[in-house]
C-alpha cells in the first residue's frame, strides 16, 4: 500500500525540502521532493504534515531497557564512593529483582518512550540475573513484535553472580544469536558482556571458543577508572588489548563509554574498526569522566551515541554531548555541530547498518521508511545548513513532540497516539510491575 506524507518540511538527513512530500510504498520511500513533484496513486493514505518536520528515525546505540521501571525508585543504603559501588548499590539490585513479567513490562515501556522521542531502532544491553533463559526473546517480542521498532539485543554476561549464571548468560547470547539467524532488517543480536572487571579469564576463554565469527560483542569499556586498574592488576594489560587477544574487537563490536582507555588503545580500536558509543548524560550522572570526542573522530573510529538507559531522548543526549565538551574543555568551540552530526546522524546509522544489514538514517528513494514527524513550527528560518541548530536548540531544549512515527512504513504513532497499543493499560500494568519489583529489591 501507499502512504503520502505531505505537505511537510522534510530533512532527509542531508538537505531540507520546504513543502515537501514523501511517498512510501511497501515500507520503502519511492519518491521524495517538493510537493508538486510527487504524486501518489488513487487510494494512497494521505498524512498531513502541516506544521511538522520529518526527520529520519533516530537510533539509540547503547541502552538498557531493563532500567525503565527504576524511575522514582529508592535504594538504601545509597552512598557510593566509586562507579562500582553505584552498580552494587543500585543497578545490580534492580536487575536481580527482575522476573519474566517485570522485564517484559520494562522493555515495552522503554521502547514506547523511545518511540515518543522519534527513535525507530534500539541497540539494547539486557540484564536479569534471576531470569536469564528466554529473556532476550521476551525483550525482542515487546520491542519488535508488539511495538514495531527495530532492535539489536544481547545478554550482559558477567561472573558477578557465580558460575551458574555466567554459563546461562553465555547460553542465552548464543541461543538468541542463532535464533535470529544473524543480521535481518528488523532484529539482530550481539554477544553481551558486562565489563572486563566482571569477566574472569576462564569465562572469556569459553566466550572466545563459542562465539560465532560473524557475531560482535557489546561491552562496557573503562566506564569507571577502576575497570582499567583492575585489568592491569589481574591480567597485566589494558582492556582493549585483553579483548583483542581474544579476537573480540570486531566491526560489529560495540565498546560503550571508553572514557579511560589510553592513546594506544584508541589506536587499536581504530585498527580493528570496532565501534565506540558515547553516553554523555549517564557519564555526567555517574561522574565517571569525559569522552575524548575528537580523539575518536580524528582517528576515523566509528563513534555513535547512546543514552545508557538514562531516558530515550537522543536529541537531548546530543545537545548534552556538545555542551559537556564545551564546559569540560572551557572552550565554546569544542564539540562543534559537525562532530555532533557525526555521532548521531552518521555514526548511529552506520552502526545499525553493520548490525541489521539495512541502510538507515536518511529519507531517500530506496531507503526504508523509518521516519519521525515532529510537531515543529520554527520561529526562525530552517535551512539545510542550520538543521542541527533547530534540532538541538529547538526540539531538544524546548519541547519534543513526535506526532507520527513510521518504521519500514508501518505506523507506530499516529497523531500522537500509539497505533496498536493501549497506552493507558500498559502504563497501569507497568506501575503494578514496578511496585512488585521495588518490593523485591535486596
Ligand atoms: Zn550501559
């Protein structure tokens, strides 16, 4: 079937078309241009884009949907003096309390909130140590099958909860990777590892033995300074070198954070063409350190942007990435628009493309129709050369309202409402699940 979005201001990912039109057929963009140059067949569904800005669907390159029900949660005691203690006192309590029902509710709420921020693809890193087998199917079913977003999933393998759960984590990653059959446009898998400091040598040996060659890893790297210190103490080498010895630095491997890796490690990441993902708001919230934005981009490393589970608003995340650089370097010229554009609008689509095997991040003939329609009437001229100024200083800091969202042409949101989801019922169920979950916190 055909859908025609018109008239709308369209940002293709490259250029702005005023009073533009987008024609979608069978999930793919088949025509795009000024409204009088695009015609649809009789019977095409017409979507009024007046007062709206159409942008390519956004991608979150590192998130944790399992944390969606943490909002408002209190843990005691909470007096961390290091990043590891933040994990111990908060996140490792939450993930242990997740059961099959609450992890489903958490995944769906997180995905719906992402959709409301214009996100069409989620790259998730899941943990539920007391509900490991089948957890990735559950998350995938909520995100992809029920809501209709694209997703890449993995289980956060760790030795922190003993050998039995570690083995289950390996099995869940391998089983799920095999079940999705490698890259497909809607859903794919990686092999998840928590972090170097929670993965012992025998476990990494088993991972290296069993991980398929075409499967990348998804791991936190040097998020806190202690990760590198412990790696050198225990293994006599830096984290990137340790992962490389096991052949795990692959073009489909995501290294989240990388705040404390040294220059030689960055060179090795570049040499192996592995992916680095920056999560500025999470890093600031945990007070763990500053991302070397120019150091990664200048090396040609494929760098992207994630929220690390702290919200889903990629435009606000990008805004923060910029002001964090400026503030930290005490230089308003650091973190310029082209570097920010490289993270979210070039990096993330290329990362997703490596994992899903589909071209994302642009509205163009032949590309899948992953499109967000934002309610946006600018008070100043909007042109190809100043789009980022509008997205960051308009939608990100004033108000972001996604009226319509399409994934492969299929509507997820229409006129501000979910198409196939009873939002009120889902939120009521989530509150009940959160109540149960919080009651189980150790
Ligand atoms: Zn993370």
